[in-house]
């Protein structure tokens, strides 16, 4: 066994080479746990003497105390050494933390030695073993490291301006500045993989604007991100390049100018003015919220990591840019390709991309209108394990169609035996164009059910029955079998051809044949997604009381019952949902988009609501004829509106006759926020460009007159 001094000498012999070559490495320590800890301690002391930044993921050690189990706190940080000591191997943490390591740094993996590796871990070990840049050390062996070829490093061009490190970064800074002084409504979409200096480009442009601003014209720059922790590099670089400024948490002030962090929900609620809006890590923000931002603000930079902390951003780029084209057709895009924190083709980055399939590509298929050759079939975990080409196609579809595909999804595909995988493909063309991931749930043991009832345990692969039992009082929820649609994805070129609906129909048919009781799903709700599931026979049975942090939306639960007993439960839950939703609209659901409320109500049944009496109808008519005041009529107006939305599935354009509205759906949204959500008059005036209380009442009377005539 080599000594600690020998280990330090070995590390000292090659680490300067990778630093000079602007590279990083993965080092695997294989051996007994006590020996691995000694290795980690030597690496720690080596980088500590260099004043390096060190982070431990996993169990705390005497040389590096503290349990650090939230890798997301490392968003926007840089490390020289990451010690990965997680015996369960969290793939998202491993991939994300690798992106925090600077040139000359090491990701040290203390590889677990106990137990037979799963299919996913076998893939990890195989990919690492075949890569000649991965360094494996044991108690008896310190490998000889081949000299790094320094001639691979391309020289940087001279004459770079504004503190930029590369010509690409300078183009990015110039592009950001063009948003502020060019034509309005021409946003910039800035994308990059990790380590390309994207956040620094935002900071450099911001610093330039602050330093060039005059006292007569104060400059305010607003920056949004999923969390303030994601902006560590941004504010750090802003402080460096505008050293006269003062940074407090989320606020940078220079003279009378400022850059301030505002969460996306607060931004949309308050809509403060600014000279420039920056949205960083936009792929981690729901697309519909970004759409609202793009509609209101006219000078915006949307910045996003293509392969980053929260998964692949490829789906984001596709979906969001398609949406942005409708709002701002003259938007521009810029992609940063050249790394700054490490060299191109860095060994660690290349390894992570290939291992976790970040670099997999999906070959586009031709759009075939009314195609009839679509086929579907189930594939198994073992089939994907054996067939890397098929696995790559499946993962590419998930990445292209969904903007939060992470390494954990790869683990789910290969390891979770409760997951059923369905692929879709064109007949005579085996390129995968659709994927559904289904989790089998239900039928737990009495002991596990008791632990759920007592809130002692959260069961894996049992989301739906646990939810029904805990939140909707379905006491026998675990007696049923469920297929929960965890993910459904269709490639961009094959969307809007009905393939998603055909895929769901295939899933439901297969579930019926296997005596499954319910097909279910849960997702962050917006009008378009809810409409898709409702059109495919799913009933909304609940809407979460609070917003999902990751999406900023309320989570909806939908069921499709497949037999009579299950249908009884589905109908009871749907009825209960529609009975209570009206009660919560002025409070918990007051900030829901009105379009979503309309969509939810359209699939209800009138008998589930309190009855609308003849007196209620007379009151509504009296109000529309200006014979009764609003407050006297409010209860009947609210009840009438609920019944109208439930009964009328067609939005007739003639309802806006004589009103200020140019679109019937916007007019109905106005009625929803006034009558059902009971927004204050000031907010309604601001949202719908009205002058005051009397104007609101007049427009409401006109709309009601058109609807009841």
C-alpha cells in the first residue's frame, strides 16, 4: 500500500500539467472505505495548500465537516476539488457538480465497493472504464499519467474589450447592449453549455451600462433566475468589473443606478419598470411565465444553460423560441460554444456528456400530414441496457420535447422495474418519435399503507394512491392498480399530428387489457396541457393548494377510470373538486390564469354545482339591464358564471358586440377575474385597460346582455 506522501507526490506530478492545459479530470478511488477517506484527505490538503475551493458531496469527514446534501446550493459557484462520497450515487448531483470544477481541478469519486451494480451503475462503470482520461487509483496502484499535450490550447485573440475572455463572449456582451440601445421588442436569447461565460457576459454588460450611465438618467437593471443562488457568479463578476458599487443580497448599487434580483412571480405581479431585464437560467422557469414576461417587457435578454444543473435545455430552446417568434418575430439568438473555464474537448466534460447522453442527437423525421403508419410498442429496461442506440434515441426524444430531462431520468429508464416504457415510431422507419414513461402503482402491503396513513413514510412508486389517501380521503386507494403517466414526449417535427393522443390511446387500451383500474397523471397545470388531457378522456380531480416551486404553477391530478368501480370513484372525486373550486377561487386560486379556470370548468357537469334558480336568472337580467347594483347581484352573478362556463363549450365571438373587447376569450377572462376570482377594481383596470369601477360595471353589463339575450 502506498503512503500518504507517495500519494501527494503522485498528485503533485501531474496536477500542474492539467492546470497548464486548462483541463479537468475524474479520479476514481477504488478500495476499502477507510482507505478512500485517507485518499480524500490527501486530495483535500493538496488543494487546500493552493487556496482552492473544495466541496464535499456525501457524508461529512473530519477534514471537511458538515453534511452537504443540497448540490443546488453550488449553482453558480466554482470549485477546484469536488469529493463525491455518495454510496447511492445521485446522478444529478454528480453531473452538476462536475460543471462547477475549474481547470486544474479534480472530481474525486469514492467508488462504493459493496453490492452488485444496477444496470445504470453498470453503464456508469463501463463508460468510465473505457475512457483513457479517467484516472483510477487503488491501495496498491498509482497509475502513470501520460503527459498532457499543451499544443491543443488555442491562443485567445488580442484586443478583446469590456473585460471579455473570448471573442464569442464579446459578441454576447455587444448583443446584450444592443438590446438596450437598439429597436424595442427585439429580445436576445443567449444559450450556452456550462462553463462558457454566459453569466459573466450578463455581468460585463450590466457593469458597462452602470459605468456609462449619467446622473441625470438613473439606470435600473432587473435580473430574474430560478433562485438567487444561481446568480453567485453574476454578482461576483459585477462587483469585480464595477468595483465602486455596493452589493447586498440581491441588490447591487452604483451611485443612483442599480441591478436587482426579483423572482419571476414577483416580477409578473408588480411589473416594475427597468431599462433592461435579464432572465438567467430561463430553462428552469415555466415557458408560459417567460411568455408573459416577453409580452410585457420590450428590452429583454433570455439566457439559459443548454446542458446544466437542472437538466438539458434543448427542449427549452425549441419550445420557447417557437413561442417567442409569435410575440417578437425579430428576436435574435446567440450561442456560446467556446469554453472559458476549461479548454475545448475537456476530458471531464466529454466524459459527462457521453455517459449521461447529453450529446445524443435525434435525427428529424419528415412531417407526414395525416400519417397512418405510426406504431407503438413497449420496450424493457434490459432492452435499453443492451441497445445503446435505442437508449440514445429514447433519451434524445425526452430531451428535445421536455426542458428538464436530467441524468436521473436515465437512471429511471434503466433501473426502475416499476416503469413501463412505450415508444412510437413510423412504420418502415424505426427512428423513435414519441416516448411515454409509465409508473405502475398500487396494491401495497398493510404495513406500508399504515405508514402512509400515519405520515411515517413516503412510498416509492406510489404517488397516486398516496395522494388519493392523504389528500382526497380515498380510504381504499391502495386496493386499486394504477398506471401513472410520468412523461409523454413527441419530437418537434411530429407534433400537432395527433401522435400524443394516439400514444395515450395505446396506453389506455393496454392498461384495460391488463386489468388496470386507473390511468393517471399529475403535472403543473396550464390551459393548453389541461385541455390536451381532458380531450383524451381524463378528468381533473384535484388542484394543489400551493404552487409547485419548480414551475410556479399549481399541480393538477387527473384520472381516467377503466372499469365501473373505478368510474364511481372518479366521478365522486371530480364532483367534489368542482363543488369546492368555486369556494377557493377568490382566495387560494385567485391568481390562477383565468384561461385555466375556464378550461377546468368546461369539463364539469351542471348538477355538480349549486342549482341556479329562476330568481338567480332574474337578478342577472336585472343587473344587465342596469336595474340592480353589482353588490346586490354578486352572488347570483357568480353562480350564473359558473354554470355558463360549465354548459357552454363554444366561445361565440358575438358576445363582445358593443364592448371594448376585440377577443371573446379575453372578455370571458375579464368576467372570470371579476365575478369568480373577485380581483380588486384597480387590478382589473390595469389588466384590461379600463378607467374605473363604473367602466368595469358597464362592460360587465354589456357582456351579460349579449350572453343572455
